[in-house]
């Protein structure tokens, strides 16, 4: 059943506007030629394929080189892309990384296109339909979840009574980090006492990550299972490192190719790297690849019996890959249960299939950069929420001006600060010069 709430409908319309603007900007057509896309930094062409393998979730992965370093900063790690060649249907994928003249991307397809090593192959930015679909699904499901929908209405009701926590209700805590200032200590106490939403905000350099780390340690010590999210992989890894320094049992989920090297051993792939289970998976992947190569020996023009043989071989490849996915899911579920804290980006957490677990608290860092619909993708995973960030920094970037005007550029942090209360300002600056920090703190906060 489609959404009926006007605020939800507005957000869905905003997502559609943003998606249309992305399609318009990234299209390869009469108005947007390959030459113009390259000039705008929206396409890399031609590319030379230097490596092919099956990687994350058994998707095809391609390493490539350019003739010259890319003169664009739009091809960020994790960007949605399409791999194309003239006269063929493009294949959707995601950019894993791009560094100078070398890069790597993953295709959302069961196999490599037949033309992948032909001359004239390129990649171009594409609408992020995967994230768009996740956000639409989350919003359309909101009204079916009474508790979550009640929270949504509270955040969108101007008359909503702010539910502040009185200082007298703060629990007495034995802080592990003895260097916390008074504002950080109060924020940690508020997070531990949190019953619905608590906000920790302040300018850069005021110790938000330090505060969140202490709060997570306290929650784990109290027996909670905690979920940690941030829109950027860098922010997720920063908290992961801080928690590891406190000997917290963590699991970092998501695309392991975007994870800091020091954190990789704490991803499902890293933890299983030399295990008996991984050796079993490797043998299955080798078998699948052998059958795939046998099938590819039958070229595009062949007779009926060859076609049947090719189809049988591909069917066997498909069956083996199903077995691989089942085994991976079993191994990962065990790791999920063992961890006290699971960390990832919103999309990474959504993809991790952890909805069968019970998380008491979800903490989101950099919440000032997370658009509201993306937050609702992971809010169903927990019972209580902590949002940290700086709502006075630049808002999330959008292509559609109309979507921004209708409210899609408002972050979940900005919305919560306006209606939910429970805001704790960190007021001690550890990075800026005192004069600058004093001015910004007084003027903006």
C-alpha cells in the first residue's frame, strides 16, 4: 500500500525529483554526447581493462587504467556508474576506487559482458538507483510500523512537546576516559539515559567522536548491543579504530574494499580470511569459475546441442553461487551474534541483513550530512537513537534545486534539533585557534 501521510509523500516526491535530475545530468544521448560528458568530468573514456575477477558478493570486478590521470573529482569511491560501449546496453555498477590513472569498479551483473575487453569501453556516472530504491522502500513501510511512524509524526509536528532529559535523571557513571570535559560527560550521561532520541552537536574539533566512543563503551558495559552508522566510510572507520583501542568487540560491515586497512581484519571477509569456512568458499568459487570458462568456450554462434550444453554449464554456475551465498550468510550471522558493536554506512548496514538481531541503540555520526530518508532505512534496526554532528555545516548536496526547496536537503540532525530536543552542545575546542573557535562558537552556536 502506498504512503498516505503528506510529509512522507513529500519526501517521496523529492526523491523522484532528485532521481530525474540525476538521469537528466548523466544521460548519454543527443543532448549529452560522450564528448560533453567527458568535458564535464562525468565520463572516463577510453579505459583499458587490466584485471578481471569475481569479488564482493560474487559480483564481477574490473581493474582498469586510463591514458591520462582523471581530471575530475566526481568519481568518488562508491559512486554509481555504468560501464558502456557503443552499440551495446550499458551495465550498472559501482566505482570501488580511482587513483590517478588506475581504478576499479564492480558490475551488478551475473557475469562480465562479452565486450568488456573490446576497444572503446568506458564508464560514466549514473543515478544512484540502489540508494533511491532503499529510501523509497523505507518511507513506504513507515506507516506499517506504529512505533516508528509515531516518531516520524513527532519529528514533523511543530506542536510536538520536546522531551528533554532532566539533569537529575542522569546516571552516575564511572568514566573510562578521564579526560572528558564537563560538556562531554553530560552528553555521555544523556546517551546512557536516552529513552528515544538524544542529540550531540558542536563545531568540528569539539570531540564528538571521543564522546561517542565513551558512550558506546558505557552502553556495551551495561549489556547493550549497539549499532553505529555514518554517511562516510571514513567516519565509520574513525569510530571503529577508537572502539578497538578500548578493546570493544566490533564488526565492520559493508563493502570491504572501502574499509581502512587497519579495520579490514574486523570485517566479515577479514575475520574469515584464513578460516576453514573460507577455504570451503574458495573451492566453490574455483568450481564455479571452471564451469563458467567451459561455458564461455561456446561462442555466440553455435548449434542447438552446444547451446544446451552452455545453458547447463551456466545453470551449474548459478547453483554453485547460490550455495556460496547461503554459506556466506551462515558464517556472517555467527559473526553478527558475537559482536557487541556493528558499524557501517546506512546502505552497508541495510545490506548486511541484520534485521533479525536486536539492537538497543543506534548512534549516527556525521548526522548533519545524512538526508532524512536515508536515516529511515536503518532506524527500524534499533529502539533508541543518538545523532551526532554539526547541523550548521553545509547541508547534504543535491542536484535538484526543487527537491532542496521542498526539504530534501535537510539532514536528519537538523530536523531532530528543531523538534526533538535533547540537544547537548560540546563547547570545548581542541583543534581551532582560540580566537577563531571563540568567534564561531559565540556567533553560530
